C-alpha cells in the first residue's frame, strides 16, 4: 500500500412504444424522475460517484483519484464501492457469480437498491458529515443502466428514488469493445470468474445505456471523461474536475 493511502478510509480494493407495436425502448423513461442534487454539505464533505461499463477503469481511478486528493489537496478521503462491503452487498456479489441458480433480475434490482440505501446511511453519509471526500466506485447510475436491461426502467428509478444524487457523477467512457478486451486480459491473469454481465451483447447495450443517460444529463448531471486516455491522464482530468468543484 502506498503510505499516504493509509489515510484514506474504506477501500474495497482500496485502498420502444407499446401501442405502436415496435419494441419498447427500455431507456425511454430514463430520467423521468429528476433527482434533486444532494443538499450541499457546505463543504462539510463531498460525494463523487465513478461510473462506467465493466473494464472502464472505475476501480483503478477510485484509488488513483483518492491518492491525488490526499497528496495534492490534503483532503481526507473515504473510498468505497457498490455492491457495498455490507451484508446486502456481500449477498449480491455471491449472486453475480451464481450462474443458473441466481436470483431473478427483479430480486437482484431490489437488493442493489436496498444495498445502496444501507450503504449511504451506514457509510457514505457519516463520512460526508465528517468532512471527507467520498469516492464510490459505482452508485445509483449503475442500477439505472444495468438493472434497466432486464427490468422496466421506470420501476428501477422508483426503487432507487430515495438514493441522493452525488455532488459529482463521472462517467468514465470507453468503447465497449475495448472495455471487454481489458476485462478478458484481466481475467486471463487473475483467474477471475465470469459474472452475470460479461457478454459482448450486454456490454454493448450497457454502453448505450450510459450514453443515453449522459446525452440526456438525467436523472442528474453527469460529467464524462474519456476512459481511453492513459491511466494518468484520466486521473488528471478527474482530479481537475473535482478540484474545480471543491473550490466553487
Ligand atoms: P463491480 O464491483 O464494479 O465489478 P468488478 O467486481 O468486476 O469490479 O460490480 C459488479 C457488477 O455489478 C458489475 O458487473 C456491475 C454490476 N452492478 C449492477 O448491475 N447494478 C448496480 O447497481 C451496481 C452497483 C453494480
């Protein structure tokens, strides 16, 4: 572990129209709810969510951004992730690699939403209240994009409507082909098992889902960073995006 990282807390891996008969567009309702931004914590803390398809680099960038905020700005940082490390998050992770016996899509969507509220109340909100910069590797936009593949988007929004929108939601944007190739390389070296969403067609549809949310800037503001840049360049852009908002 990089010594300064010890000051960062947390750390999972610290550190279509039905009436016309055309297929229903599952994304059409994305953004039907407008999430109010979290009541600003008067710089008591700041909440960042990093989002993107599998392989986009959110885990690497969570750590790298935390390190920059600690080293360059002296911030107190709390790193976290979803699924969370709490009881519901652990159950979800088991289910994601459970294959045929796994819970159905609706049950999983409810678990993701429950995990999120528990995560926010138990971990995120207290860290914000303590004045920390909280960086979550995935948050509510993941549910709106991933679970809307298999469940009605309006319903996914409804069950997530109590999750406060972060102060800064960043989409690390990478073409799905490239992201899939990265995941395949990682799996070849780590022996990681395949998970529920590790299929080319699903990754393509997930990338489209993130793209639609980004284009519509709904259900809340979404900042996009090109995930195809080098790791250091992505970190630099993230850092500048956060710094500008911390100063504001
Ligand atoms: P993640 O931990 O980012 O993947 P990895 O274990 O490869 O680092 O997330 C696990 C999977 O869960 C990922 O495929 C995305 C999915 N997911 C959802 O479907 N909905 C959600 O709300 C969240 C947070 C994750």
